[in-house]
C-alpha cells in the first residue's frame, strides 16, 4: 500500500507562540506547530508529521506578514536556529516568556502563585553571550533555495565553521557574522577558517569520524579577557602548531589559548585533557567586586550582565540576615555560593563535577571568603541525612539544577531537611513546575521572578521562592 502523502495546508493563520520557539495554529481541531512564524502570519504549511492530536510542518508560502514581525539582524536567521525570535520585537518576546512561566507553573505544577514579578529583561539583546561553541564540517549546509538553484558554484560543498542546523547532527551552517558574541569572536572564527582553507587542513566529517579540525570554543569575559579552545580530531603536530601559532600572533589579546585532541565519537571535552598552548589556563569574570576563575571546563552563566540580575534576585529571595546556614545545590564553580557568602553565616556548595568544585574553592580563596565549604558528588548521593547531620540544618536552600530538574530523592531530602526557605533557580520552568508539585503541601510559592538570559530565543530562567508551611 502506498504511503499517504502529508497534506499542504493553505492560508493558515498563526495564532500564538508555543514551546521551543515554535508557533501554533488550529486546523480541524488539531494543533499545528510551525517554526519561524509569529502570531498574525497567514501562511501555507507543508505538513511533515501528523498525529492524532497535532501536526508539524514548515512554511512554503507567506500570504500575509504579522504586524508584529520586524526585520531580523542576522543574515543566517531562519537557518542556524540560534536566534529564533529575531523577527519579533523584544517587548513581545518578554511578554510571551512571562506567560510561559505562569502557564507552566499553574498548568503543570498545579500550584497557587503569589507575587509574580515582571520579567527582568536583558539590557543587551545582541552580543550578550560570553561563550560560543563552533563546529567544523567538511560539507557546508545548503538551504532549499540553494539546492533548487542547481548551480555548480552553489552545490559545491565547501567547508563550514559555524552552528548545527536544529535537529540535524551532521549539518553545519557556515557563519560569517554572529550577533550573539562580541569581538574578537567573529574575527577569530573567520581567521581560523581562512587559515585552515588556505593551508588545506581537513574539516571534520561527522559521519566518517575523520578530519583534523573538529570544534572551537570562544569565551569572553566582562574583564576583557578571552579564551580560545580548539579541538582536533587527531594528532598532527605540524598543522596544529602552525594554526595555534598563527592565532597567537594575530590575536595577542587572547588570554588563554588552549587545545585538545579528541578522538572520541562525540564532541564533549569535559573528560579530555585540555592543554594550554599560550597564556593562562583560565580567565577571570567579575561580579559585584568578586572575581571568578573560569577554566576550560567551568560553567558560568553565558550572559554576564544578566547573571548579576539573576543572582541578585536570588539573594533577595533568600532574605539573609547573616545568621543563616545556606546549602547551595548544583553550585557549579560556586558563583552563587560566593556571591551570597557575605550575607550568610555559612554556605555549603555541592556539585557533580570535581573540577568545578576545585574552581569554587579557588574562587573563595581569591575573594578572601572563609565561610564556604564545597563538596563534589552526585547530588542524590551526597545530600543525605548524614551529610545534614554533619554540616547542620539548612535555614535556606538555593538550588539551581540542570534542565532535567532535581532527582526525586533530592526533592525528598530537601523536604526532610525542612529549610525555612527554598530558592529554586531554573532554566526549564516545565521541570521546575514538576518539582514544585512534589513539594506542594509542605511549601507554598511565595514569589516568582523570571529573568531573560537569552534574548531572541525561547529560553528563560525563572526563580521561585518557596516558604515552609507550618502545619
């Protein structure tokens, strides 16, 4: 039997923003998810996926552009997927993000909300990131329009250095100018690409798992320092040395130039030896007079200016008097722990990554903070009754877990510890809502503060203050 062809839907009106940066329309009592559209657009949609209650598709023709739509800054908008909302006014982005937070907490968490504060927007909407990771590919991604042109100069697959196409692990968009990170990021990336092509260095083939140049990470800081990490797919001393030396000579402002030989099947380098070629093996960030050491494996919020607003709002929610014992869960490099230490009696940070914990300890030493303790290990294993008995009952717990949220065992341990206040920082309000529901009955939501760390994307951070209910 022939497979049924998915339909082409005509003159579809986009109604509202949905999750993950998509928008939705309604067709025959079904939800239709359409990327790269905004409410008010009227479009033709080619359906690519059809299920009982929903469909997905892409735009084939624009009949009417929404009055909300604005011109995107980036020439690669709509292809690389990094800034899905550049065609939407920033005020509207904030409005949609605020509503998403409320919807998730109420619909998924089923908790009563109090004191929902207006979202804190980012002063910078462009060039706000302090870290980007670029991928080398031996074959540049081609758009539908380029393929349809059937021109030899277009079909020729030239190398690429840029970002993954959403949902395509082997497709890389070649980026000339990215509006996410300030200079010298673009200059460094373009120089490395040009040097590699001129000297016939091989770009990585993810399908065959071969090629010299694999990935490149560029980190910049509020102090003006720069870190560059180039990952090579195999050892080639002469080519590697020539590239690194060229980068060093052309960009003397680079504080930390590093490299790694990654022969694994995946791109992660957290389990690899990262070697310093020139300069320091770290850079420094600064926040409210505090210095933070950032190594090649360190986590630090990617929007430095908004990181301060996020931590400042968290500190206000914690309502510290200087007499409290605070547990900082998923502490990373101890940024929050050290940020609030001057306002607390004692702060104990727990984190899975040992290298991050070592950085956290260094950050305390650098800033002459002597009331912090840091421990490495899996949260559900470290944070238990014996740990709490040893270090004291927490008056306040601050938790900033990864997108997956907290393990149920961690939630239960927090409930058993029964702190007076919990400050829950999250980059995923859906899993945050799930965890809040687990704590409902023992704690009430006292306040909510969304913070936009990532303009032009659907991502948003959210802080929830939970107060213990005295039964």
